[in-house]
């Protein structure tokens, strides 16, 4: 055993040995410096724990620090050694204490890691069970088999998904649904009624997957079915609305005109893509995934409708969508505001025309009308043009589930020539309404 009076000069100047060497301090027993074959100098203490069975216990060795002349030198290391050895003389075991601390720290780190991993797994599982995530799965695995899948998905995504998209479905309670449906029905009774009808199967599907313990829709009163509207616009009203759209500009001006000329649903016209249009043949082909009943549909475009589309084409807008909102490829929004602006424009036009004719301004505004009333007006107008009801139904893409009988035969028949004639006649009627004073009736007949 090598001993010496340890000093900073001694430790720093000791030659690097060929084999690791420990030099013990003559001034303090059990304190020394370990000199490695690579030149490292490490202060340490070595002892045997006191107490019962101490002789049989393995010697403990605790490294204090590496000699660098600043953080650790002989003076500082010897002082640290005295503190450690004082604990040993009192019957303590600093080595065991440190090992226990390391084990406790390691156990705590492992526990924290396990907890973090568990939370991450829980968050991942939770993310997979949010309303949006489950709705995506529901659309793919359940709605895809329904004929009305497009409309059903639209109802779920534009209402509930916007409200609770990132919430876990189990957090959506009966009170949430009751308040939401009440608010929705206040704005539109029809939308509230239809949304309730789609939420029921969705939550039932979630229940089958054991994501929720019970359907939160249970016990929530279904919004009343709206009364069927009967509003049909007169020719004079149609003329006023069309003329007022001239000042609306893109996208709503031409969009409203196509609603009048084609009789198709607002969502189908709004989502129109140039790839769906054959302007040379005068045909608009709507794929099944964009129609309410899931059936592909072809619309013959009248010269009036083609002119509206050519005017939009001349704008040279980028992208495939005919009607674009803000930003590249953005969906058109703001129909409520656009409709209100159109109503104001109609009333301003009425006052202007009355003044030009030397008449008193209108006492009352036009009776309330909606964009969907335009579709009903087209259907009624075609009937008035002697278009058979079953042809009108095919023009509007109204197909029910009837499979037999005369109605079933009509519903499966395409009636392409008759549909084209009907839309061309309706386009001519709209042009006539715009080009001369209305005759007083709501339609102009094809035959005298």
C-alpha cells in the first residue's frame, strides 16, 4: 500500500503509472487519490461500515471528485473526506445511502417515464375518439353504404363537428345536445330536425364500439318537423331578383343565376368544378358523391346557363372550382349575408323603378323568400310549361326508394331528351321574363 502526505504538487506531479495506483494520505486515514493509467487523478475514501457484522461487510469506496486544482484540490477533497468519514464513525453508511438515493432517483425517473408514456398513450387513444376522428371513421365504414351519405355527412360536419370536433365523444352530454339542437332549430327548424336524425345513428354506432356508455341523445326531444314551404316566386319577383344579382358580382351573382336556371341544390351549384362541365355539349355532370341521394346526375345547360358560365370562365380564376371563396381553392361561404344584401338590392331596385315610372314607392317589401324557394319555383315553372311531373323530378334529381309500379319505372328512366327540352324551355322562359313585362301569370306555356 502506497502512502504519502498528499499535497497539490504531489498529486499533480506524480508520474502516470503503468497500472492503476492508489496513494493513501498520511494525514487522514482512509482518504487517498487514485491515479489511472491515462493520467486521471481521483480523490476517494474507502471504509468498512461499522455496526453488527461490520467485519464481514465489503469495503466501500466513494469517489469524491477529480483533481483539477480549482474545483477539487487536496484541501477541498480532504475536507469532503472528513465529512464522509465522520458519518461512517457515527455508524452510518454513506455509500449505501448514496446508492439508495441513486436507486430512488432512478425509480422516480422510470416512474415518471412510465407515467409520461401512459399519458401519451391515453392522449393518443383520446385523440382517436374525438368527435372528428370517429366521424371520419363513421363516414368511411357506415355512411358510405347509404344513398344519402353526402347530405348526412354535410349535416354532421357543418354543425356538430364544428361545435365538438376535438372533444372526446364521452364528454358530449345530454345537456350539450339539447342546447345545441335548440339553438340550431332556432336558426333553421329543418336543419335542427335533420341533424337530430343523423346524430342518432352516429351515437348508436359509437355505443356499439364501446366508446360511450350510453347515447347522450337518449331523452333529448327531437326538434319538430318543419312545415313544408309553398313559396313560389312570381315572374315579376324572379325578374327583380335576377336583375338585382347583376350588381352582386362574383361569386354570388352568377351563382344565384345558376340556381334560377338549373333548379339544382345550393351545395351542388356551389361545389361545381370545371371538370364536371362540358361547355361544348352543354352538359353538367355531377358525380354521385356530391349529390344528396348519392346518384350521379346530368344537367343539360340552357344557352342562358352556358352564358353565365362563360362569363365566369372569362374571369380567368385559377383552380378547378367554378365558385371560389377567399384564398386559393377556398369554399364559398357567407350565403346568409349575401342573401340579405340581395334582398336589400331588390328593394332598392323596386324603389328606383317606381320613381322612374312616376309611381309611389312600394309600401311593403317582397314576401319572405329563401334560396331553396328558387328550386321550387323552377319545378313549378316547368310544370306550368307542360313538363310532366316525373320529368321534373328527374331534372331535380329526386329519386326515392320505390322499386315497383309505374312510379318506380318513371324513377329509373332517365328521360334525357325530355329533361333537356324542359331545361331549355325554362331558360327561354327566364329570358322572356327578363326581356319584357310579365304577362301576369307565373309561367309561359310551351303550347297554346
